C-alpha cells in the first residue's frame, strides 16, 4: 500500500495546452472552490493523483495534509487499520495505538486511489464514515469527535458497470460521485505530447545531473504517433530511460524503444505468444514468478502493483501469464489458484488482462498438452 503525505508545496505540473487540458483545469478550479466529494476517472497512468493534488492545493485546505491511500491489492485488515487506526493489542503486532490516516488528515484531504478495488466490506465501513464523519478505530470504542476531511477518489474501472455487477455499492457510488472529473488518455490529446516530452527531459536531466538531449523532428513525430497505452506514466519512464542512456546531443528514432521506433522485430513466437526474449526486466520477472509459484503470494499483491507502477512492461506481464497457463494447460479458472487468488476474482482478473491486452489465447496451451491428461472443465469466458 502506498501512503503519502504531501507538504503544501508538493505537486506536479499539469502540462498541455489542448482543449481537453484547458477544460480539465477549469474543472479543477471549480472543484477546488467547494468541499464536495470528487470522483476522478481515467485509464492507468493519466495522472489522477496529480489532478487530486491540484484540487487540494487550490482549495482552502491547502495548508493541511494531503494523504494518499492506494486501495488496490491490500488486505482488508491492513487497509482498515491504516485508514481508521487501531488500538494497542487489537491484533498481532499492534504494539501501540495508531490514530489512522483519517485523523492525521483532519482539516485536509484524503485521496483514495483505485477505490474500485475496495472490498464490499470496506465499502460499507467507508460509507458509514461518509455519512457520520465518525471514525471507528479497530479494536477501540465508538464515538469521539468527528473528523473533518475532504474525500477525493479515483479509479480506472467503470463503477457504474461494477454497480450493475454488484461488485460496488450503489449507495457508496452516489456518495462519491458528487463531482466527476474524467481525464482523457494521452492518445486523445496528442498535441500535448511534445510539451510533455520536453518538460520531462528538463526534469530528468536536472534530477540525474546529466546533459539534456534534444529530440529530432523524426523522433518527435514517432512519439506523437505512438498510442501510449501507459499514458503519461509510460511517457515519463521512456524519457527518463532516454536521458540516462543518451550518448548523443539529439534523440533520433533509433534511440527510441522498439515499440515506439519500430526498429526491432517483436520478440514473440510465430503464434504470437510472448517468448523469453520479450522480457524487458528479466530479474524482476523471475522474482515475481518466484513470489507467485514458490512463496505463494497473491497476483494482486505482487504482479499487479509492479505492472501498475510500470516496474514491468506489458510483455513482461504476458510472459508471466504464459507461465501460469502452461501450468494449468490453458485454464484461466485454474490460473486463479496458481496465482493465489480467490475464485471470486475470476471476472476481475479477466477484465484486467483484457483491458491491458494481456489476455492470451488458451487454445495453444491445450494443444501443447493434448497428449497429457485432460484439464479440469473450464466453462465460461476464457
């Protein structure tokens, strides 16, 4: 779980002059004038936390704490304890009282990232807090003064669809969705890519104390044409890599990653499945496979956070999925057990893979094992 507290001067710039960015800035200014709850939606990497911070910094709460809580892949007990606090002795390792993030953020802002991944149980507890403002400490007694915090939430999921599927509480959805800010993906505001690229060239050259390279017109055109599935977060990682590896005064197409510059063939087998050569972060992938297969960690607490923070690439994730499917002979249902997930995670897991283009065809794995004992029945969507 990522828990961050900002100082009043912290935050990142909102770069871009496109009409979409101008509209987003106007919505941020409007949201900052009130204490209403805000729901921020958008694809992974578009900058939802940056927008939340700007709302906080332009509001009357700017001098108070801004606390970020990432709700994805965190056990209920840990998230509830950190969020609402706990009393000493309420559970193992609770050696002292913990006031919780809500009390620490009194008069400030709490940003709940990936709120769509919160369990139904915690959704109920959060709803109760939003209705009363009272914090129920884990292992403590009810009551006490109400906490004054503004709640901003974000998700890359369609919460309306999650409500229809009974995966998200309808009453909580309407509580959170008072003001809605949708952040467009980078491919829908391509005119902002040059200024973003130049901005992060300055940032990382200064941060790493290296000479700032220029970018050629041909390379810049490739950057603008690339769809950026990882959005601004992916662009930042690409820029930092280019700055660290820069050996010339100008970035040319040959210096760009193969998926952007198209200078290298895809490292995949003839049937399109990712091969070992496709891995960008070999040591990291091997570590994650070990955590899944030998240490029996959950996919949600090991692979998922690494992918969402861009520590591993899409090809890395596909390769991990391939390893699992080879173990289960193509069964995505059996893959839940292989990756240490609950059976109820089936739809969520498939939706995640399809959203990020990492859902591999299962037929190849069945054919590879045609001579072996048949796999268990795997009905439903694969």
